[in-house]
C-alpha cells in the first residue's frame, strides 16, 4: 500500500500571479481548473506533474483580493518540493533573476534547502535530492505543520501510514513511503487565522474507496470528522488532528483524466456536477487568467478592487457593474452577460465596509447616509472610471452603467455629482441618498429606473424619479411586480430599453 501526501491546498488572493509562479516559474502543469465543490463561485486550480499524479499536487482556492490570513498554530506552514541536488544553483539564479524572494541554500534536517516565497507570501522550499535531472519539481518532498503539541499531532498523523524518522531541535520528522511531514513544536506561538496566503489543508493518499470508508469508521466519534465526499477526481473525508490542523484522506483515483484527455488537462473550466444548472453564470463570474506565454489582458492596480471579464467574441461595448450591500464585483456579471453576451464586463467592489459587508458609502444609521463620504467616493469613482477606461480600452460612448440597490444608490448620486461621465445607466431598486443634490443638466443621458412594487424600500424610492427628471435626462421609470431582489422582468425590461438605444 502506497502512503504519502496526495495534495496540499492553499489560498491565493491573485489568480494570475499564482499561475505565473507555479506554472511560469516552478514549471508545474495546470492539470485542472474547477468551480469549488463546497462553493462553486470559488475557483480551484490544481498544479502537478504532467499527469496530475498524487504526490505531485499543490492546489489553490482563489479568493481574489481576499483578506490575508496569519500563519500560526494548527496549520501547514510550508511546502517543499524535491529537485535534483545539482540544480540548486540554477534555481537560486532563476529566483534572483525573476525577483522572487529567496534565501539559502541552507541545511535543514540534514538537507540542502532553498526557501522561496510565492506572490502570496507562502513559503515554498526546494530540497536538493539525489534524483534524475528534471526541468520542474514533480514530487512533494514534505510539508511542515506548526503545533502546540508535537507528540499528539504525530500520533494522529501515524494513522495515515507515517512513522517517526528523526528529531532535530523543535522538529519531529514523520516519514511515509514517499515523503515527510515535519512537525514543529511551537508551544506558545500565535494561533493561525484563515485567509489568503495560507495553507488550508494537507491530503494523504488512500488506495481506494474502501480505505477511506475504513478510515471513516476508525475515526467514528472523533471531533470534526466528515462524511465521505465525492470530488469527482477522488473521494475523500476531512478531519482535524487534535491540535487543529485540517487533514484530508483522498483516493488516488479516478484521477484528472476522467473528464479531459491527458494531453488536454487543465484546458477547460470544469463546473461541479451539482452546479451544472448555473454553469453559464459561473463561467462569467469566476476570475479569468492566462497561462504563461498566452495572450492576456493585464489587470491594473486601481483604487477600487475590480474584475474584468472578456467574453469569447466581444464587441466594442462594456458594462460597468455596481453591486448591492453585501455583494462583490462578480455578483451582477450573470445579469449583465444575459443583457449583452458580447459585452466586456467590469465589476467593481465598493470600498466602504460595515461589519464585513461591502458597501459604496458609509451610513450614519439605517436611513441616514454620510453625505461627505458619498461625495468623496463619487469623486474617487470618477477617477477610477478614467483610469479603467484607459487601462482596458473602454469606449465611453459604449459604456453602460448598471447598479443594484446600494450600488444603484451611488450611481444615482454619481449622475448628478459628476455629470458628463455616464451616458447610459440602469438603476435597479435605487433610492435618493443625497440630502442636498446639486443642479445637474443631463439632456444626453439615458436612464432606466426599475422599482419593485413589493420592495420594502419602494416608498423611499419615490422621490428619486422626479429628482432625475429635473436633470433633463431621458428617463424611463417603471414599477414591476417584484420585491427588492432582481427578477426575470428586470432583465426583460432592460433588454427592451437597451434595444431602443
């Protein structure tokens, strides 16, 4: 029975930089890209050897611009790959040339080690071994776990086919048939905080489904153990060792060639079977990236977090999207894609944050809004539009603004605070948040305002229509049989209005 590491999973905040490091620099192959099996709106990338073999795999959950975590007790803190001993100098030179943070070589556990940091700050070690020449590291050498009690952690990991091999200061090394788990006793260190730049879990190899089921029975009653999950490419269960590190036990098969030919691995975004009904929406919402050497659209570092989506056959139009309270830059992309499948989509994230909820401006209470913040964010948004238009080649005459709820509120204010920047706007479930709106002359602006008749905020929306009419804009205002949520009729009305342009 083969034992060892199946894969290691971490979290990245920038998909393109992640791909550039693991494929472009390390030389691993992208063998699968999927929507997440726990959350299909979360892109999941798998890198490994050319066939995606167990023991070669490092995977990443993509949390674009997500909050950074903190490495501490109860997590994997480092991953190491085996490389030929005589290639260490070449790797050092490559890292320095590429501007990748690197230290070493040093001696750790009696081995020569180069210590790199990926774009998220994750520690990736290269360990020199006696092995055939290779252009890329194709085998995980080890992971390091930080723990309050090394003995308890080691005893639990022994369940997966590991045995104690050596000790070196605070390190206890466990060995399998193919690799190592280095357990570092770190009593008194800070606990880990989940987030980007962190490892999520390490998975160990199970020969077959029966082995996973047997492990499930053996762990019966153990706190945190899950049922067996079908991940299409393997079956697995999760469990936390006594000191908190999340572990997975995963079958070697059926493997990544179950839905792609070996030569085509990683070429197609796969949607989990249970999410097939929303596959089209997910393919629009999930972040795009390019493999090294392929044409790409550079993502710009602008004052607002944003996502730019380019369809397969784009026209010269674009839709700029402003989400509602609690949403993010991808929320309205499916609606916009249905409105015009050929339009490029620029989803933007509001910069105000109340108790973890994304918004576009501060509130003083449930019905009063911070007027100075609205004006400041409108001014910043105007600068963003100018920068984004230059960066992504957007034609202002072919740019449609679409806002929902809190995003529509900012857009309604923006039309009057920054006149001349918006030519066409769709406002869904908007209210007027300006206490003292400025006079604005908008005769060349087309606006569609849609209110839900059963929307609890419908009464507060009433003053917005006459306020917008006073600007001289070409306003179409309608009330539809809907609540505050977006409905199919919103899309139908928007299509008719857009076709009349």
